[in-house]
């Protein structure tokens, strides 16, 4: 069993009622440090000190522009814990595409808070893990990154997360931002549950899209009828009612699902 808590379920333009896509696996893995990830972790009752792993699918702003706020808050929390408990630095793992460490440091610089990177390294045992396509470990998280096709100028990864407890293990998949592609098919074949983006069409007819839409979600559902699909990264244009009728789960922001 895995608990998924959605800190946001919207696409890049955060349509009415939906903040930017981001979710938490159980209490310790934050997937996508979206612009509102920090306040929404608090709103959903998570303790910052429980966040052990942060996962990034790709470098678009809606997926990682919350990093400066998150890192400063985590570092401040770790500093206070260090002083109060005389404890050592705790470890924070950050998983992402090749170049993740540099990209996040540049984000802090662009935000005129370049010093937050050093603050993170001072108060946290920060470990960056670049995906390499194999099964990898980042602290308590066993995962595999699978490259998907999103936009031609940026590498984007979907993920398989192995979750286990006394009652057995399951694979929770996440699509990142994607179009129908071999990577998405592989994610769907291996996962027991797949959190998949459904941005909806955002290009004129005939122009290739860089996202999933109602039609491609339906095709994925038909090709993998036993796979539980949970949609996120939703655009205002998506007809959620018809997809819910088709048997796909569509959470609202702040919903907590046990799968
Ligand atoms: Zn996105």
C-alpha cells in the first residue's frame, strides 16, 4: 500500500482550482518541487524533517521552481534540529535528470539566492543522484528512471518507484511530462499504479502535441486495462467527467489516495 498526497494537480498555467503538479509518496518522497510544493507540504500536514528524497522529472519551471524555497526551509529546519539535538546533518537525496545539481544551483542564482545552495550543503548531507536508466537507490527509495518523449530540447524522465511493506511490494509509476512513446509504454507495462499527466491538447490540430490528452489517455487505458491510472498535470481544457466515467482516477489538489 502506498499513500499518494497531491500537493497540486494542475499544468504549467495552474488552471482555476489546481496548483502545479506535485505529490508525496507516503510521507518521505516529494515528487516535483513545484512552485507551491513548500506551502502545500505544510498545508497537508507533512513535517519538513520527514522529507528524505526529492524527485524531479525534468527542468521545466512548473516542476522545479519551488526548489529555492524548499531548500532554504529544509536547511533552516536541519540547522535548528542540529542545535537542539546536537545531532549530525541529516541526508537529503535529490533525484533527477543528468545535470540536476547544476540546474538547481542555477535556479537559486536566478532567484538571487545563490547562497541557499551553500546553506543546503552546510546543514544537510545533500546527495544528488542522476538517473541512469537502471534500478537505483536514493536513501530509502528504490527507483528507475525511464526516458520519455516530451519536448525536443529537454530530457524528461518518467519513474518507477518500488514501494514495499510487510504485505508485499508494488510499483508506483509516474509519467513525468510525456507524449505517447516507448518509455510511457514501458512504465505502463511494469507499474501497478501509474500517475500520468493529462495536460490536454495545447496545439492546433495537425501540430504535434508535447503532452497527453483525453484521447491518448483513453488509448493507454484500453491498452493496459488492469493498470490503475491516476491523472495529474491537468489543463482546464481536459474533459475530466468523461475520463472519470471511463474508470480513470482524477484527484483534486490535497487529495490523499491509498493505492
Ligand atoms: Zn509540466
